[in-house]
C-alpha cells in the first residue's frame, strides 16, 4: 500500500516526530510505501508529492517545524479541489490513502473527505490543547515550557524595576497554555477565555501582589475577554478558515492596569516563539507513539479514524470526536490555580 503523509494548519513541535514514527513502523513492520505531501492540503489538490523513505526521516524526532511544509489550504476550494478531483490525483500517483496530521480545521476537512470516499487516517495536532478527542496534544508541552521560561525571564526584569509584567500567550479560545505556564511561573493573575474578568478584578490582584512587595506577573491568553466584551480581541483580519486572527489583548490591558494602579506596566506578546524550535521530550514521545499507532491504523484500514491519547494509552476515535465542542479549561482547574493569585 502507498500512503501520502501531510501536515496542515499551524505548525507545531513534534510534527516531524510523528512523520518519523509512521514511516519507521510502516516500512519496517508492514512494508508500506510512503510519499510526503507538500504544504498540507495544497499538495493533495495540486499533486505535489516528494519521496519519503527511512532515509528522509532519520534523526527527525528532535527537529521542530515540519519537513513537509504546511498551509491552511481548504481542499474543497479551487479548480482542482473537491473529493472527486482529489481521488483522481491520488489514483494517478498510485496513492491509496492519506495520513493527515493537523488540528480542528484539518480534521474537519479530513472528516468531510473521508465521508466523500477518500481514505484518511488522522493524527491530532495543536499547541492549544483544544481538541476534545485527546487528553493532550503534542506541541502543548513544548509551548508551555517555552512560555514558562519566557515568564521566568520577565520576572527577573520585572523584579528589578518593580514593574507589572503582562505576558500574552497563544491558545485561541482555550486557556490551557496560560493556565499551565502561569501556574509554573507563579503568576499573580492568569486570564483565560473561559473566565472573563473585569479590570477591577484584575487590578485588585495586581495591587495585592505589589503591596506585598512583589513585581506582579499577569499571564493572559490571546482569547481572553474582559467582562462585557462579546468577542476576543482581534485586529489582524481572518485566516483561511474565516476565523479571526487573535493576539494583542495584553497591549490593551497593560496601559489600563498602569492607569488604574499607577504601577508601571509592560506587555510582551510571546507569539510564534511558542511554536518554534525543538519539541520537549514529552512531546517527542507522544508524537512518536501517535505516529507508530497511525501506521497500525493504516494496516487495519481504520479510515475515517484518528489516533488519540486517553490516559496513557493511544486509542482510535472517529474524526467527529475532535470536532465541534472545544476542550476548554474546566472550572475546577481554574479555581485550583486562582487560589495562588494576588
Ligand atoms: O492554533 C495554533 C495557533 O498557534 C494559535 O494558538 C494561534 O492563535 C494561531 O495558531 C496563530 O496562527 P498563525 O500562525 O496562522 O498566525
């Protein structure tokens, strides 16, 4: 059997480790043949394939980004898009099935293509940890480690100047990165989309930390909404899936905190640094295991399913489990962290 592998959507540390896991197990245990698909669904639509043998994946588990490239292309758009055209393109290259490694947008496309007759196995990916189908997604742990290290650094400069530091992390509409990195770094306030707060509530925490002689650290998730805000802050337009590009809420909050408390306040948007570089050991192991199990899923012809982490086991679930409702931070997890605020 010949299988195409693609990575789609925002990149994420661990993508290469998944590719390596699939190719190693697929070639050595099952005699499968692989091709790499360039730039996610774009490569499927345009028939852009590259060789993918054991040679191409050597040493990849520690390498960030994706050797296959990625895009946010929608496979149903364009002259050569749609399931019928894609089936012809795959047939022309003797490709029997696809492994799609991606987040919600990618898996939604995979689900639709699968229902339209294309053979697809999925692997969930997102630094945001917002997919319901899997307990953790690879990339999340790396992002949390990067954000934590950045906050440790913000704290030493904040301490030196007795400033309030506001650190903004990614996460779209869920606050997992903020919650974990904020807790790890000892933040005095963690602001997440699941728990809107007022400026008065935020500044009370900042003031209380300051009154105890601490330089306040506020961690804010890009999707956080102040009480009364209908949508998360966005001034960067829409992405290819028509979702608002988030980012910049810390730059709104910092001057307000300074105005209300009189404490000098600086904001830092960590941005794409959280997605770059080498995956953590945890993510290398998780991504590799998902890759190994994806190879098993191909051989079992588990088309329309994706591999996922449940507890410490890798299981198979239908694509639909990853779609719709997001994996949000439960209230009890936020309340635990809130006991440390102020
Ligand atoms: O979904 C992953 C993510 O990094 C989000 O946390 C962030 O909002 C978004 O992607 C950024 O996307 P882009 O790389 O297209 O700017």
